[in-house]
C-alpha cells in the first residue's frame, strides 16, 4: 500500500501564505551584541536608569549562561554576534491616528487581514501591532482608558507608567530565568503592556499582532499583563513572519500577574514561517511564558502552534494563592521538518489549587512533536488537583510524537491524573470518508478538527475559526 | 443495466485474487455473492469501491454506462456507489451527524443540488432514524467510536439510508452479529430495497439470506464466479457446502 502512504505525504506541501516582505526604511543596528549595544538600545528608547540596570544585569548574567540542551530538538547553532538587536521603521512615531502609520506597513497588515481600522471596534478587538520591534499603533486606547485600562506598547508603558512596570517586570520571569529569557531581558525591544484595574472586566478582547520583517533581526518582545484584584481580561496574540532562507530568532517573554480573584485568558495563534519543505529557513521560536495566580485567581493559556521551524515554549502557571486555577490548552502541529518541544508547568503552591492540561500534538511529514510538561505539588499545597491529557496524532509514517510528563508530588492529599494517547490518521479512516464522498483533504481536516475540539472551544470565536483555517493550511499536502 | 463487470482481475499485495470475474446487475435487483473464505468476496467489494490497496489488472467495470474504474473513490460514492464496511472504522472526535452531513452535502454538490443546512439536515436524519429504529443518541456520538458490533453495522445501514445510493454493496454485514442484531440490520436493508436501487450482498453464511432474500445467488471460488442461480441455490450450498 505504498501508494496510500505517498498520498499522505502529498498534503505536506503547502506554500506559506504570509511570505511577503515589506519595503520600509528601517533603523537597524549593526550585528553584534555587547554591553555597548545594550546601552545604545536603552538610550535610543530614552529609558530610565533602573531599566538600563535591569538590562545590564541580565546581559552580564547571560554571558555566563549556555543554551539549554535538555530539549528534544535538533538545532543549528545560533551565532548571537551575527544578529542585529534593533530594527525600527524609520519614519517614527508619536502617531496620533491610524492615518499616520506608514502606508507600506499598513498594507502589510492589510495583507495579513488585521483590521487596523476603527471598524474593528464592532468586532470587539483592540489591536496593538508590533512590527519588528516598535509598536506601530494601538487602537481603542481611549475607549479603554475611560475604564482605567492601560493597553499600550511596552516602551510607552515605561514612559507613562514606570511605577507599574518597575513593580512587575521580572517578577514572574526573573532576568536570570533561562538563557533565552535572560537574553530577552537584556535586549528586548518592545512589546505590549496591559493593566486592568481592580474589579474591571475588560469589555473587549485585547489583541497583539506580531510580525518579523527585517532580515537578521531577532525579535525580542516583552509582554506584561497585570490584572488587579477581581479584574478580567482576555488577550489574543497572533504571529507571522515573511519567508527567509536563513533562520530567524525569536525569543519573547510574557509575564502574567493575576492578583486575588482576577482572571487572565491568554490565547496565541503562532504561525511564524516554518521553513520550506526541505527544512530550509524558518523561525526559531524560544519563548518563556509564565503567569502567577494569587488567591482565587485563574490563568488560562490557550495556544495553537502551527508555524516556526523550531518551537520551544512552556506557558506555565505558578498557583501561589489558595484556590487558584491554572489551565493550559494546546494544539501543536509540525509538518515537513518542523520541530516542536512544548508543554507547560503547573506549580501548585497554594491550598486547593487546581490545574488542567490538555495537549494535542499533530505530526505530519518528517515533523517531530514533543510534549513536555511538569506538574509540581508543593508540600503545603493541600487538596491540590491536576488533570492532564496528552494526545498525539500522526499523519504518515516518517513523523514522530514524544511525551515527557514529569510529576513531582510532595503532598499526599493531592489528586493527579494523567491520560495519554497516540493515534494515527489511518488510510482506512481516510478511505472510509472517501467512500462516503468526502475528499482526502476534507477528511484529514475533519479528523484533525475533531482531534483538536477540546482546545478550539477554549478560543474566542473569531480566533477559533482562524485557528481551524490555519491548521488546514499547515497540513495541506500531508494527504492527497 | 446498472453495473456490468467483465473479466475483472484484481491483485492485492502482489497476489492475484480475482481472476476474470463477470457479473451483471440491473436496477432493483439484489445479488448475493457467496463463497468460501479467501475466495475473493471482499476483494470484489473493495475493488468496486476503489480501495487504494487493490490493483485492477484486467477487465472492465461499467456503472450506468460509465467507466467505474476510472473514478476516484469519492467520485464513485458521489455517483451512487455505497459500501457498507465489514469493519467500519472509528473516527474519534468527529460527530456522527456532522460526518454524515459532510458526506451528504458532498454527494448533493456533485449532483448539482443545493447543500442542506443544519435544520433541513436534522429533519432528514430524524425521519431516517425513525425508519431504521435508530437511537438518536447515536447521532451525537463520534463516528463508530465505542459502538458495539451491532451498532456499527446499523450505523452503516443508516448512512446508506441517508445517502440513498443507486448501488449498495454490503460486505459481510452479518459478521459478528447476534441473531437479534442481524434481524434489525436486515429489516433496515429491506426497507431500503427499491426498484431503482441495486444491492450486492457479500456473505459467507446463508443465514443472512433468510432475512434479506436475494433475487440471484452467485458462488465465488478461486477468483471467479463458478455458479449462479436463484435464492434456492443458497439453501443448496448450506446443505452441501461449497464443493
């Protein structure tokens, strides 16, 4: 039945839809990284002394660190001195309205289908778009401002709300955390900042769209979201990058702080350029995402990872307060030569803390997909509960799925459940669908959507639709 | 004539299974194909539905005047060829009703008909479920997942009722069924007999034919049809065996 395996391989040859570059004049640093670069970066952004100090401490720590090797990834060595650490569109800022944004940049966003016009209000989405390193425009800030909600670029937050940034920056992901987070702490360029005041329910989904445009620039954004007591916010993050032959580095840090009784939902659709079908090019995506949940707070991470040549990310929750809740819902797809090592850490410190992990890994082509998750229940975390479910779906016979669940339980009253399954989209399933009139491609999409259902239903409606579309694009050609 | 098979030769895994099979089927007729294990009964069913594991290396199959072998499996399905599987596969996470809606709309689209919306579709399947005495709860479960053997076979017949094929091929539909389940499935099949619909019933045992009474019985042995007759041939085979 070799013919049928070939058919499965064929769907694996989709072209990257978002692979266009934009010609904008950019201010870009010469490649290389040293203390001077960090100082220049800080100076160009007119940063206060304390922030420069933070960066320098991180940079010095980073110099003594080495890249982690515990992951299940084959990675070409990155030359950190060959990268440029800053790139910004030249005609810069102090933009008052959308009309002032560089038309080329706007065109890019239009191609991406991001609604940067005010009409998006109707859709209930406020967008903070990050184009390379500088946040280009933030919409609806005024509307949100009336509720006391702060939603702006990270740089602006440093200027306008230094006390909040100073208090929380590095409070969840310390600058010494890991090689990539530490690098980010030294050279982060921009990102988003959100603050929801006490008791306020953010009335719209907040959304950031990241896009890497310039060549040889690593993108290091930094996101910080603080939900004060009893506040609620749902945040969406979408990512794309143009096609380049060389690998581009992306090392972001996201910190979430959910104070007592607050809820933060953080949803990601990651569609960075995955490289071509021979594994050339593509984004190296090393991301540190972590949230801290105080008493009765809840943090939900939902991610749909279809892009990047390499994905290394473990959105995690520190369940510090009693009765706090952490959730992680993930769909990770690898096709062609993509590799993903992703999962979560749920750290139960408080009493009666609860966590749920639902991970769906889909492997096609020669892709390698690893779920890596840790559940830690501390000595004092009485009555803690965890439920984990890790399912893998294989398409074709040259891909791989791996699962590494770690459990560390120090309180005997804890209840921890783990379920795992591995299945294969069989030729018999596809034939069954075809015999009923459904094409191979539709059959694969249907089976994959069914497999991911538990995760998709956690996504906000319009995102769920996009996720489903992306998934079918990224698996196009894996069955024919 | 609806289906005309001439000198059909089929290979599976490099083994020649069918060695020149001839069969003609008119609309409204029910043909039973019987024969010992390994004689090629299921190979015939799968070759007709276009299973990629079976290679046709001789002969021709004409369906309603068109070359069936030139069509992809989904095209055959859309043209009205339905196979009730011997071992229906499970498709976890895919809702039974959703699956059937996708199938029905694919067929309708092929015929140039408008696709049914959710409301119209639900009305249709409710009436079909009633016809086959199907438990509606089955519709909201995943395709065949966790179904008993009997439920799976009933689900096949239910799909057939919704898709309304012109040619239905039942591949060992009786295997693994107890007598009660067999009766229910047979009743469903009988309810779907129609003058514009032909059926090919592949079976190893005569007992199914007590409930689905065929117009013709054929004995398949060594990759060819060696005997054909009326329904009484089945009884003779039951008494004397295939030799």
